[in-house]
């Protein structure tokens, strides 16, 4: 039986989990798992293999990145930020940003749409 993304997210409700274990590393890939997907916002866990990333883009809402494992290189309006395990960075709405993995890293992305 195929579990939908929504079924997988619901299975986490009321459970204690380590979010870093929810998106495993895959060679040459970015892996994501949506934990909460509501009209008012989303919470998604990502893993990035070395050399992978998200190209420059903008979002209409602020987004918070919390690093679960490793270190991310984040550019916001061209300004570089190194964000390590246990640290967070808020990327402002409507400002170009991108993420790069010099080494593997995992992050939780929280976006509130209100």
C-alpha cells in the first residue's frame, strides 16, 4: 500500500522523533519530507548531498532555516552566511536567497504564510 505524503505526516502526530532522521542523505540529491502542510504555513525537512543546493529564488513570506546536521552556505541578497548544526537563520520575504552544500547538511525549513 502506498502511503501518501499526508499519511506520512499524520503518522508523526503525537510521536517523539528526531527530525534529522526524517530525510536521509542520498548521493547527488536533495531529499525533502514535508512534516506540516497547512494553509498558514509549512514545515519541511531537507537533506542535501555535497555539491547540491537550491538555486537563487524569492519567496513571498519569511522563512526560517534551522540546521539539523552539518553546515549550510546561505546567500541572502548576495551576502554569505555560514549556518551550522543547532543554528538558525531567517530569510526575509521577497529577497533573493540560495542554499549550497559544501558538505552534506540537513535543515528544517519553517515558512509561515500569514
